[in-house]
């Protein structure tokens, strides 16, 4: 089995704009989907990423430089991730297509195979 990472992209503030009851319903869909994957032996892990306190670290003049990010003008942010196991790319794609993150037409999932090192 190969492992794949699903990076959950969304517009900044998407979740903040939801009424509390709607947000709770969306979160429950994530839990149910993860539990279904777990029961099938496909779930490796996943978490929602915190909003704020994000740091970008890049090399500048040969030294690591830290800065805040993402910025208000960012078109999307990574709000969370899942790691799944699948027999091949086709199965991983099928599992990703069922991800509840796609509840909103502006959300999207980046599916990346993980190279075993």
C-alpha cells in the first residue's frame, strides 16, 4: 500500500463565515469520513491546522529568514490534511473525491503521493 497526503485548500475565512450549527455539521462530516476510512484500513492520520501564528521560513542572503504568512491577499490557505493509504493512484483519487472538504465549491483537495524514504 502506498501513502498519500490530501492537503485541504480553502479561501481564508470560509469556516469563520459559517453559522455555528452549520460549522458543527461540516466538522461531523469530516469525523464520519475519517472513521469510515479507519474502518476500511485506509486512514493513517490527519488534523485541522490552526489559524494564525503561521511562519514562512526561507533562505535570504544565505541565512534562514522567518516571516508571517499567509497574507490577507492569499487566495487560499491549507486548512488541514489527511494521510491515507491506497493500493494505487486510482484508489487514492477515488477516496479523495469523497473527502467532505469538497462541501464548498471554492474548496479543493491537493492529492500528493508520499515517497517512502
